[in-house]
């Protein structure tokens, strides 16, 4: 039997050796394809098996953590606690279990504590933070921060910033300009939350643009972080060479209604970048700066379409009624549909629906303009 | 004479060999690129959730456009499903393209619609809009319904939606598609995360919903299709989206964003003239024109794909409807190649002209023709007794195993992205499908492609290309 199998293999090898090159290549590729297919099946099986095992283990561990937290921390009456951190100290002893001596177990514990910390405020939230420190989980986070892998660094930064554990500026600041987008974003978020003195210092150093996504996330962190010192954003609007930083600061100026930054915003009306100029006009309109109306109307004719639209919107938002005639002219005479629509919107913002001007416009306008007016006055149509 | 045949035969064999080798190498390259792109996406998603877009005042506005033609069977559920989308600032525009059933009456009644004086600006020419409706119920304030004269194409209906859209980006979908509730969030992310380029279109994976379970338009259960034909299409979709499109994404060479779901830059779309209502492959045609416009105007652009399944759609479950759909797609491809052939191998059009277009020409358009010619040649050779059977068998096994490998890798990448199917049986069923695909499904694709090319050459007339729907499985009452 052995002899015949060897014979068979030998004959196959012989056939292969003297086969044309194309057949040799094809046979090799058949083996490669079969091997890769089998590897893919194995990988699917392994992923699914390990995934389901991991899910089960995490569920079990999370249940244990929940029980321990409810029993030792969350069910404690804050009024019976004499000193802050007392509850956490008692709870820490309950967490000295073999499950939390392994790295993955500690990671599950960190993730669960973070989850509670993000959802529980006040004294209970502080107890969870103390528990994190007492269990020396911050050491795990700092260890990850030193890792060479960016994803571990991101994880560490998220953990430390959520737990409000201070990290030296010299460690975080270089990361705020990292070439890796996720790491850069995490470092900026952490810096804002953790920096004691100048949480916005990285604005000075930002060489990489603040992407719209970064801006949305930063905006949330800045506007939701407690006890954050809000600086005058005019300094970056005036001096930053990073356009995305200026753009972001304009949005923050609007959010914080920072009137002291208005002179800096006004200077942007002369910038050559029309996108930035449009954002500055938008900012002025949203802050309802009536003094700027004359200037906006004065520069209107020299502006590109996006800036003209922003000027019309700003006049409507300010709503002083000082430039109604200008809006009327634009509505009646402009050849661009969008300009007429925005002029009409601003007019209907400043003039009540039954006013004399609206009535006159309805009578004298072209059918298309009448439709635009009706569109703008209809409460069912938002945009 | 015999000598001429011999030379022609040798030439054909060599040409097919080179063609096949390049095709297989390009699949291998796509598989590698796709793996890199999928892993990159998975890592990025792990640390950046989209919840921030549910409340942020900085989130860009999005218009969701869904054209409908005679979808009375499911339209209410479909619109309700669209209304469950999660995002802070969006509107839904459903375009009723002159349906002859009771779709419009159902919509008016269900959503308390009233006609409004809407300033509709026809930046793209379409068939006339009859009326535009808004709901008096504040719960449906996001909803706008356009009732227009039938334009005999989906393109015309979408164009009307684009004209009415208020925001700078729009999501185009079919009203019968069921979208994941996070669709808008996931689609806008690549636009917001792009550093230097203008993202003109983003697509996501589409999946087959034939055996999924729905409750009031909301998907409550996911299963691979039970029937063989839809299951073949499921595997084909996974391969095309997760392996193909993700591979192309890494090279910024995405040839097409599917008509089932895509997010587009409205300004560029309008400047390109919108969807071409005479095209049979309007999605691919628009993409080509958008790229062309960007290249002509020196706009650095990007087209992205994400491997996450955001759209579930019902695919044909009978050969007749399937054939109609594939014939139409093939015809669209032929039409596109014919219309934009001036881009072929033109460095001026960058990757579109030098990579995407040649790839589509050689490996999408010509593939069925070459395959058919190969089969005919094979039969002739068999009849003449000129076949070296062991060699032929080895080559056949090679192509067969290679095709199974590529599809299995696609299924693996899909599993890396997300475990959509909970049961082992479901995954095993998917993994076994490629074994039959080669013999049962692929010949159908070749046949219907050739039919499409024939219709293109003969100029046969065609309509909206609507699929007869069976509707989805409904969850039992609880």
C-alpha cells in the first residue's frame, strides 16, 4: 500500500516536472487558492468562536462588576458617608478578585468603570474615579500611553481624560499634531479636558488642519466639560495661520456669544479667503451685530455668491429693518434664484406676513417671486 | 487555410491567457487593498463613534432623496423606515414619479399631507412637478413629497428631488431599500474626515433583505436569503462591495456608487447636469461625469466606500426579473463606455482615465464577450478533437478554485467588519454558495450581459426598470 502511494506521488511529481510552464503555474496557484480558502474558513471559524467566547466572558464579568458596584458604591447613601472616597475604599477591597488580576479582566473593569463614570455625575461619579485610582487602573492606562501602537495610546487617552487623571503637557502636546488622525483627535480632546492652565494651547501649535469631524468632537468636549476656562478666541482669529483653527474659533465665538471677539471677526471681512469671509459674516449675523449691517451692505456687490448669501442671511438674523429697501431690491432685481430666496427669507423675518411691504411685493412680483415669498412665509416649510 | 486557423487559434489562446492572468492579478491586488482598507476603517470606527452627530450644531445638513414608482405595496412602511434615521439635521424628500397605483393617496392619508407653495428651482431639467406636499403633523416635519409627471426613469425622479433639496449633500436611495438607522451618520463621516480632497460621493455596502424580518418598516431580523438565486446575489454583493469597492477606495478609484445608496455633493452633481434620464446605468454614468467635471476643473476629488452594510434591498428572486435587471445593467455599461470613450487612457482624466475606465472596459464590458468567445472556441476544439483534456481540466480547476478563494476572502472581510449573521448555519450557507456560483449563476450573468449589449446595439426601448416586489417578511404580532 505504502509502495503504491509513493509510486503515485512520484508519478504526479514526474507529470508536474515535465508539464508546460503554464500548467506548472496553474497547479501552484490551485494549491495557493485552496490553502488561502481553507485559511479563510479557519479564520472565519476562529473569529466567530473567539468572538462568541469573548462576548460570553465579558457579559459574565460585566454582571459581576455591576453587582459589586451596585452593592458597594451605588447603593450607598451619600449622606451616611463621612469623608469623600470612603465608599470607594471599602469597594476596592471587594474588587480584589482573581478575575481582575489578568490584563483582559482589568481592561473589562476599566471599560465598565468608564461607562459608569460617563453616566453618573456628582459624588457617585467621584467615588468611581477614586475606585479606579485605588485599584491602580491608572497604571494600566499610563502603560498603554507609553505603547508604540497608536490604538493603545488612543485608548489610554480616552481612559485618562474620562477619569480626569492629569497627564503632563509634554506627553500630550506632541500627540496633538500626530500624523495619525485618531490619535491626534484623542490627544486634543484629552488636552482640553486635562490641561490645568491653558486647555487651548494646542491651537497655537496646530499645524495639521482641524477637520470638520475634529471640530464637531472638540465642540462637544469644550461645551460639555465642566470648569473649563474659556479664553478670548479673538487671539486665534487674529493671529493663527491655521485657517481651520480660525474657522473653529468663529463657531465658538457664536456659541459663547463672545462680544469682545467682534473686532477680530470684523477684520476678517477683509480677508482674501472667501470661505473664511463667509464664515465671519455668518458669525456676525448669528450674533446679531447691528453695527455691521452698513458695512455688509456696502461690500455686498463685490462679493462672491456664498458671501452674498451670508450677507442676506445676516441681515435677516439681525432684523433691524434698516436695510429693508436693500433686501427688497435684491428680491425684485436679482437674477439668481438663491439670492432672491434668501432676500425673501430675510424680508419675511423682519416684516410681519400681513405688512404693507409684503402685500405690495405679492402684488407687484413675478409669479416665480410670489411663489418664493409664499414658500418663505409657509410655517410648514423649514428650509 | 488551416495554417491561418492555426495562427488565429494561437493568437486567441495567448490573448485569452494574458487577459485572464491580468484579471486574476487585479483581483489579487484588489483583495489585498481591500483588506488594508477594511482594517483601517474598523480601527478608525472603534475609537470614533457617531453619536456626536445626533446633537451637534456643527453637523452639516443632509437631504435624503427617495424616488418611488408604483410602490403602493410597501411605501408607507418604507417612508416610516426613512423617518427613523438618526441625525441632527436632515430632510426626507420622496419623489412620486407619476405612480399609477394608489401610492400618493396612501401617503396623503397616512402622513396628513397638504399641498404647499414650494419655491421649486429647476436647476436640472425634469418632467413637470405637479404638486409638492408637506405634512401638517409636526412629527413628520422633515418629510417633503414631490408629485411629478412620470419621467420614465429613476434619474428624472431623483433630479426633481435634487432640485428641491435644501442642503449641500444629498443621500440618494430607492424608496424600497431599508436603511440602517445610522446611515446618514456613517455616510457623512468620510466627508468630515477628509483632509485635502473634496469628497464628491460616498457609498456603503448593500445587502440582500429577501429573508430578513421587518416590523413596521424596521428590520428586526437578519438572515441570508433562503432561495438560491437571491443567495447568489448576496454573495455577489459582498464580493463587489466589501472586496471590490473597498479595494478601489484605497486607490481612490471607485468606479461607481450604487444607485441603492450613496451620498453625493449636490453642487458638483448639479454642475454636471444631474442624473442622465436616458442612461440605463444612471448611477455609474453620473459618477463618471462627476469625476470628469472634477478633473476638468482641477478639483482634487475623492470617492469613498465604507464596508458597513447600511442598505438592505430586495433582489430579484425569479430568473425573469433577474434577467431584466442584469440586461439593463449591462446595457447601461455599454452605453456609458460609448458615451465617455473619450476618457479612455487619457492622462488628463487621472486615475479615472488611466485605471478605472480601462479596467471597466476590459474586465467589465469585454469579459462576457471574451468568455462567450472562449466557450464557443472550446466547443469547436472539442468537436475537432484538439483538446488536451488533462491541461484543460487543470486550467478549469485553477479558475474554479481561484474564484472560490476570492469570494471566500470577501466573506471573511465581511465578517471582520461586522457579524451580521448570528447563526453558524447562516455563515456556512454563505460559504458554500461560491461552490455552485461558478456553474449555475455565472453563466446567467454572461447571458444577460450579452443580451444587454445586443439591446444596446439594436436600440430596444425600455421603461423605469421597476422590479416586481414580493414585499418583506413581517414579524409576527407580539
